[in-house]
C-alpha cells in the first residue's frame, strides 16, 4: 500500500510506504536465534523525483522498522531508495 501525501519535501510529493512482514526461519537458524520466525513493521517516507530528473532513482527517504520475535526485538532506522 502506497499513499501520496499532500505537501512534500524539497518541493516534491511524499509517498508513505508501510509494510508488515512475517518471516519463517529455516532449521539452520531456529536454534542460534532461539526463534522460529520474526515479524517486522516498516514505515518509510519517500520524497519522489520527476522522471525527467538527473537522479538515477525516483525517490529517496527515511525508513523506520520495528522487529520482534520470541527471543529478541529491536528498532532500526535507515535510508530508503525508491525503485
């Protein structure tokens, strides 16, 4: 699900990109991680560039992800590149 937001950054429209994912781990990783899988929720806010832009990517933004499993949980922050 992608949603365009009115307003923008750098004079460009913004796209909100939420994702919810569950990953099942294979037998090789269950014992070391003490979990059979994990769930992560990611939210990225991407500034979109016009197709005529000199940039090789259509957008760049920030992404925040929360990951949880039976034995661990944590946050990560990163840069998101549109494709």
